[in-house]
C-alpha cells in the first residue's frame, strides 16, 4: 500500500514539482495546501504518512503550521522545504517538530533520501 | 528533472507575482506609512525559488537582491524612502526583463499586470487561449451556417425539415452566445497596466500625474482587449509626456499641479468606446504644423483647426515633435501603432484637442472579433457591408457627380461606390443615400444605390488576388445566403 503525502507550498509550481518527484517514486499525493492554515486543516482530515512543508507562506507560515500539527499529533512526520540561506528558520522548524529538511532547488535523489530518513 | 515541463507553470505564476509586486509598490508609494514588506518579500521569495528550480540564474540573483533590500528595511538598517522605493521599482522591471529573456516570452518585459481576480469559492478554469479562439470561430460559423439552413428549410415544402432545423438554429445560436460570453473579459484587466505606466512616465519627465479610470466592469472579447493593451499604454504615456505640463506651468495657469489622465470604457450600439483624456495643454498644433512644413507635407496648415487632419499628421510613421527621446516619449512610434492596431480590429480613432484644456483620444472598436455588426448597402449588382465601427452616419445627398457635399455644416468628399466597384452609372436620382465613413484622411461620403439595413456578419478575410484594392477587406455570407463585400473604409482615400 502506497504511503500518503500532503504537499504544502504557496506556489503551484513547487507543489507540482514535489508531487511529481514523489508520485514517480510510488507515493500517493492525497492533498495539497497553499498556506499553513490549510495545512493544519488537511492534516487533521487526511492523516497523511508524510507532509512536505514550505516555510514562507501567506496567512499562516510553515513553522507555525508545524507547531500546530505536532501539538495535535506528536508522531507527525514533516519534511521542511526551505530556500537557500534560511538556516535560522530551518532550525526553528526542527525545534517546532519537523523531522528533516531539503533545500530548493530540488534534486529528486536528495528529496527521496530525505523522505526515507523521515519515514524510517 | 525536465524544466520544459514546468516552464508554463513558472510563466503563469511569475506573471501573477510580478503583477502583485507592482500593485504593492504602487500602493506603498501612495501610503508610505504602511510599507507592505512581508507581502513583497513573499512575492520575490517565490519567484526566487521557482527560478532556482528552473535554473534561471539571473532571475534568482535579482530576486535574492530584492529580498535582501527588503530585509534591510525590516531590520531597520535602511530607510524606506523614495530612493529605495525607486530601487525596488527598477528591480521589479529588471526581474520582468530577465524572466522575458529566460522564458523567451517578451510580454514579461512589459510587466503584463493582468490582475488575477479571486472569484469566490469556485476556482476559475484555465482554458488555453487558442482553444478559446477556435471555439469562437467555430461557434460563429455554425451560427451563420444554421441561418442559411433555416432559409433553405423555409423554402422547402417539408414541414419536418423546418421544425428540426429550427431546433438546431436555437441551440447553435445559444452556443454562439455562450462562447462569446466565455471570451468576454472585463476592461479592468486592460486597465491594470496603466497605473504603473502613468507613474513611470511622470517620474521620468518630472511631472505629477494620476490615473483615473471608469467603466472597469465593461466587458469585451479578450482578443480585442489584448490588441489594445500596447496602444493604450502608448496613449497614456503620451498624455503624461506630451499633454500634462510641468507642475510650475500648471500652477501658473491656475491648474492643480497634479495632472489627471482619465481612461474610460463605454459600450454603445456600435461597440466599445475607449477614451483617454488628459487635462494638459492640448496638442501643440503650431509645432505639428512646423514639423509638417519642414517635412514638405502639403496642407500643413489644416492641423491648426481640423482634428482629423491633426490626427492624420500625428499618425504618420515616425512623426514626432519631441526633441529628445526618453523611455516614455519622443520615439514617434506611438500614434501610428495605435491606428494600425485599431484598424486591424476594424475600429476607428478620433482626437479632440483644445489648447490649454487638454486632449481626448477616442478609440471605437467592435466588442467581438468573430462577428461584426455591419451596415449593408446595394451598389449595382453587389451587396457591400461596412462595419459599424467605421460608420459615422447614413445620409441622403443631392447633386449628381459632385466632388463635395455639405453634411450638417461639414464639408465631405464624395465617392461613388458604383464607380469604385466598376458597376457603371446607375439611373439618375435626385437624392442618393450615402454612408459617411472615416477614411484614411478624414470623413468621406460613400454613395450607394440603397441601404439594406444592418446585420451581424462573419468576415472571411481572403488572400486577395492581385488588383483587389486595400479597402476591400474580405467577404461575408449573409443570413439569406448571399455574399457581401466587406469594406475597410479606413483604407479609402
């Protein structure tokens, strides 16, 4: 049975790219969210095996979303997607409960490695 | 990772973020106390992320530099003053140009700021524009074809045939209406680029100017609006660059130092009317005449009093009275490009200029592109159709063979369509109907045998055989199955 993923990023472009990489590796994309608020709502509804989470988003950002999701589900498996030069924010995200991070631009191999780490 | 697959997504999202950035910067300029730093940051940040994924390095670097600039404001290391704001404006311009280079789509260089309007809870569907064009064409053809089918059915004795074709007709007509409706776009999309154009022109030339718009909700076919996008920007820039005076000059003339450029859209029976009006000094007619005389053009003096003559002069390719070129004005490519674009849409352009008061440009175009409302007339054995947008009025004139006639106090040149179409002389008539049109150099009265009413027609342009004059645009199949010659009066002299 395929493992399920919730993809969170405010850019359709990025969501499409990540979804394609994961789908081709056999994951099932069960939801997409474009801000932290939608991410929290969809996580509660879909209970995905994995979440990929962007940091900079309108309304509610990635770090706050991680905090909320982990407060409700300490077992949540969240992979942060950050842009280059955002080390401080990545550290905050890990402290809030994210398990690992990948840096844009994505290389499929690196993405899949990070996903494996988070799921194991 | 194959970047080509994501190029379309990159293009459409970048377009949205560039438009948002422009809108935010303009709002910031109007309200300096509330700089929208976070929203701007996100827009640049998103473009940076996508560009990095696509390998568009120059775009990534510029977006990153813009982020850094905003960060320095956030941390208090830099003041959010006019100079910084201008740096941001320049940066967004550069971003657009770099995206244009990277994607090969030159529209980015002009910052197509079509505002994406969120419409409630239902997301709009994206349909490729070519598909929409093809749908429009097919729907219009189907409509005309069923017209002819109905006429045929009416003449036949078969009752069943008439009833069935009537159903087809009803559905085809409804479909044509729906497709036409799907192609309709509010003029607000067209107006979206104008605030930045006014702002840049004013900044470049030391003017103070603001834009006012009206009729934003008026709708027209998207192809019509796309064709008018560049011309409208030209006219608006000209209004600021050539029309509106320097603040000190305006103050001395008792005007408020900030000039107003007013762009409005109205629908009337003939189509869409776009007006660009400024409250500046009016066109410098003396300078236009002097320039015309220097170029050895005949009848240069007419520009002093005749608006049509003035327009004809301004529209000559390369004509300019400016002595220096800037980003904004003086390149002399504006007005004739406007006329070409409007004529291609089978529309007309009019100018009104009052010294010391301002200039008004009026563009009249059809609302749709597939079918056009036209005035039909009989000329010998030929039926001609003149698109409404080119028609000023229909009159009756006396005097056989006169070269000129007077219509409501205006002197118009007379042309006989019988002669132009080689139909020979008709029977003598005391008063003949004539269609007053906007020709290449002013109004003309085209004499016809009889007026036959108006109709919505589908113009079929043809690859004209040699010898067909420029003022014959194509042919159309009429509702009764007959064919009509479609005229382009803008090419008549």
